[in-house]
């Protein structure tokens, strides 16, 4: 996942619950690593 896609997802996810966003981001980064 490139950083621009991640930024777009961040904007979308910020409209939802912060906990949901951080869980999603954490899972996504862990998979990339």
C-alpha cells in the first residue's frame, strides 16, 4: 500500500470511530511489515 492510498484511507477513516481507525491502521501496517 502506498502512502497516498494510506492518506486517503486515513481521511475516510477519521470520519469513523478513532478506535476502529487505529485498529485498522495497525493491522494494515503489521501485514505490510
